[in-house]
C-alpha cells in the first residue's frame, strides 16, 4: 500500500477539504552496492574529520552554511523548525490560472491527492468546476520542511498536485534561444519539415515506451548469477553524416519512414513482461 506523503486540508474560500498526498511518479532503476572486489564484501562509508584526523559519528554532525573559506555558520534543527509556516497541515488556494499559462519547465514533483471521506463531496465540486473551466489552482504548502508553491489540476478523474520551482530556481542560459534567430529559412524547407512532422505524429501512449537499458542490465545480472558468460548486446554506433542539403535530408527521411511503416506488422496486444522478482532500487 502506498504511503502518505502529507495529510492536511486544501482550503477554497470557506471550504476545507481533508486530503492525503501520494507520490505520483518515481524514478526506477537497478541499484548496485559498492563491493570490495578483492574479497566480495560490501564496503562501508565513513565520515572523516581531517582536523581531528578521526572518523566521526552521525550524532556529532551539525548543519553548516559556508560564509567564507573554512568558515561556517552552524544552524540547529530547532532553529529551522521555528522558521516553518505557522501551519504545515493546510494549504490555501491563492488563485486559479489557465492551465496553459503555467509552463511545464516549472513542474517539479507530482503527487496524487485523495480526499478523506468527509471531504469527498467538496473535492468533487472543486474537481468538476476546474475541469469545466480548464483551470489549475495555485496554492502554498509546507512539504518536507520547506514552503513550496504548488499547482493543483484535474487529471484522470482526480486532482494531481505539482510542486513548482520558484522563478529564481529556473536557470537562465545565455546561449539558449539564439540559434537560428537570424537565419532565413526557405518556405519549401519549412513546408517539407512540417510534412515530415505530421508523418511522425501519433497519439501519445506511454505504454509504448520502456527502459531498454534496465532490461538489459537485469538480463546481465541473471546470466552472471546463473554462472553464464556475459554477452555483449551493444550495437555499433550509428554514423551520422553531416547534413549538406536540408531538402534532400528531409525527403530521404520521409522515404525511410514510409518504408519502415510499410514493413510494420499489425499491432498485437502485448502481454506484460514477467517480473523477475528482483528488488529494484527506486530513486
């Protein structure tokens, strides 16, 4: 059963809806431990103080903010706790926005919101209103000891919450957004490029995609566990020739796509791959 990340109330005017938050997505990958290859033993990481020239315990650690070389301001957990918002158990909707007004670059982490029984009717009311008006709600929440801006939006018969980056956290890159600004593209090039894009356009189906590398890593581990020699599945790198003529490259790309589409067999119902039963590390 999924664990609750946060429990509290979302407020909409005089309406308060008790909800729980659950992580909506989490990176998954095969986890490895650090092993001493001479004896096969898992090594332990230790914390070493170069001044006292000894290993220190975690109970001896403190949080420090560097203000100068080798100079740190120490801050206690209680001091940080006192700076949190007065209530970490409620979030108030500050405003509603059109969904397309919030650029996805601001999205950070996603959570499912699940209403408690007393708040199901109010939850449904907010959900239906936001769906019909195509709105998202901006609110503030104290999560993981930090006050964060969030957006709540309708998703698949419920409300999903996204923590948002603050503007200062969205980086600006001086080199970004200037390439091609002064180039004059021919209309024929643009038309052909758009035609090729339409040729590749399809409805987004996330079930079509899977982590091929992770599958190969799991197969490698199974082979080695069974005492079999590791085989190389590495494919030769595709050599990319420099594009001399955009029109010729686009035409050739379209021909290859049409040829590949003609060779495809009718799509069959896929059967879920068997689970290896191996424990995976979730990042």
